[in-house]
C-alpha cells in the first residue's frame, strides 16, 4: 500500500501512474490521509495519468502547467481514480500543490462508496479493507493497537478502538497516516460487564465525540443492572457523565451508534422477569439536548420481531436495524436476516435477505457481523470470509470478492462519499 509522499525536487516530467493506495474513508466520506486524531481534514484523492510520445524520437516537451490553468487541472484530477490521483502528486511540485490544496480538497470531492474493514481474530493487529468500486481487498496494518481483540467505531476517516480485555483503554487513530492518540480513561466502572462505543465527527467544527455506554450487574442482584453513558469531546479532551440509570430485567450490550446527534443503544432482556420476547430493545439519548425527565427505559422502543441478535447502522443519519430473525419458540435459532428503518419511533421493514443468499453463508451462527454507512449494508458470518452487500438505494444484494483471510472480526470503514470539509491546517499542525 503506497503512502503519501512529499513533493519531488522539481521535474514536471510525465509519468505513467498505477499504484495501490488505499484511501480508507468512513462515515462522512473523508479520506484517512487528511484526518488527524484532533481535527478532520478531507482526503487526498487519486492521481492522474498523462502519457508521452512513445515513437522513440526526441520531442520538445512543454509542461502541462504552462498551458493549462490550475482550475482546469483541478477539474481533470477530480475524474481520476484514487490510485492515479495520489501517484500524480509525485509528478511535480505544482501538481502536488494542487491536489493537496485545501481548495481542491474542499471543493472537488467526488462521492464513492463505503469501504469495509475486517481484522483477524488473533494477536496480530492487522486486517483487510475492501473497496466496493474496484472490488479489491487491501492489506492494512494497525500499529496503533496492541492486538486485534477490540471494539471499533469510525467516522470521517478516524477510527476509535476499545480494547476487549480492558474496556477503559480507548484510542483514536488515522489508519492511513498511522497516527494515533490514547484517550484518558472514561469514568465509571473499571470492569464493566458490557461496553459499547460510538464515534461521530461534527462536520461543521471538524471535532469529534466518542460515547462509551457501560453496563454492570449490581452485586448479588440478578435483576438490576447499572447503565451509564459517558461522552468524550475532542475540543475539551475530557469525559463527562451523560446519564446513569438502573435497569430492571434489562442490561446494556456492545452495540451502539450515533445518529442525528442521538445515541442509540441496543439493550438485552435478562430473562429473569419472564420478559424473554422480544429479547432486545432500543434506548435513545439526546447528546445535544441532554438529560430528560423521562427515564431511558420509559422511552425504549421494542424491536420489530424476535431476534437472535441485532446490529445498529447509521445510513445517512437514518437509523437502520439489521437483525437475525429467530425461529418461532426457538429464540436462539436464526432462520433469516431482516433490515428495518426507524421512522418516528416505528420500525418499517426494508427487506429480508433472500433465502439463496442466506444459504450462501453455509452454517450460520445465531449472531453475525454487520456494519454499514451511506447506502451500503455489509453482512458477514463470524469466522468466514463471505461478505454480502445490500444496496439500500437499488434494493440489490451482491457477494463481494472473497477476502484472503480465514477467521475475522469485522467493522466498517467509510468509503469516500459525502464531501466532508476538513481543516485548512496541515496534518503536522493538527496531530498531537
């Protein structure tokens, strides 16, 4: 995987460009290459191809910069593929300056599709990223974390990692530049039974927020569970306690997402009070408006049907639930997968996975990995490499190219899309 390089010494000589540069962008379509852990900067794009006479004769070459205005070059560069545009930055200082200029990055971002990221379930912090446009997988190293056993949330090119063994170990990273920042430990329980993280970048201020929802069973009590939500803001570099409640017969889980300024968390029935159907529910906390006089459980929303598991996805600020549909009277056996969208606190069914695709996974566990953003939903069975994509806009199911790895944990990373305006400062200035 090629990395961003500084401008060459001078020569504006024409080169043929072909590179395997992975621009991993995420929730708001920003490029990883321009996202620091403190500010957000939009991506460096792809570079272009300019050919030269190949008849063997010497010709007087005129620099393209001398005859083509910068604004025309900008327009040309926007139509190039990612690898070509990045490679073009090595042609000359002028092209480098155009492609990495704030005006170009802010103005000429062309939408693509979300990238999907997975990493192996071993001690090696490495993984693979899938580009749905080129239908290719790319190797991706993760030096910012010690091992791959962690929870992940992502937004606008930044990724938040929470260690599975120590839920208070939380880091924010730019996987392309490999810059990372270890956050202060969140308050609350040091050893929660369940934790869920969610990350969201503010598109106007270019700052980010991270939420950590912790759930802990009250000692010697089989009914009550403590549930607390903490929020970290990059502009203050501090954690604050948002809400703390005691749930009766319900507990938090490890799935949450921020959608439209609202934190959405799946909760699970403990079954001790006989409330086994449905086994899941949804609670919502307004991160902008703050605490409400009504408890989270009083405003909870039941899931549309009995589920073996549920995954929450933010698709263009619309909350989508992807769930494993349980067999009748066998809540631990999955018979299919459904997709629902929440509208005015009511679930509306979008689609159900056709049986031929469901069978294509082979032996399917009662839980599965799922992530998504933009218009794409990615679904994968744990321990398998088959990755299925559902396009919400075109209502289309499609298998991806097989990933060159065996056992995986899965998370999504956004592809380039809705142009997110970045900071005008350089990456060196932005990174701590």
